C-alpha cells in the first residue's frame, strides 16, 4: 500500500497445521517504519483469525539496522492457538 519511509502491507496468509484437516486462512498485516538516512527501522507483523471461541494469532515486533548487505534485528514474537473443545459432555 505504502512504500516510502513507511511500508504497509496487508493480505491473506494460509497456514497448514498437523492437527487440522483443512488450511487456515489468516489476515496478514506488516508495518515497517524506516528512520530516514540512518538504516534504523521498527517493524510489526501480524497474522490473525478468530471464529467464535477459536483463534490463531502470530504477532512479531522488532527493531533493526540495515546497511548495504548487513542487517541486524532484535524482536519479540508471540504465537497463540486457542481452540474450544466441542467434545465436552
């Protein structure tokens, strides 16, 4: 969508899980903010789906430095799957 010192991407991701019989489509978002002329940036990436009491989220945030062919990044990632058990009696 944007492609200058602010980069913004949105889309659809499809994931396959061993425990499920079908692919899981997820909304995708990526926002990256470049600090001009420094090589420094901040980034947030997310994939999410929620249906009733079930949800899957995969979120990451990071700070980085990029110059020529060298790139360093530190960050945090959280992956959470929350599924309701329909077999309860």
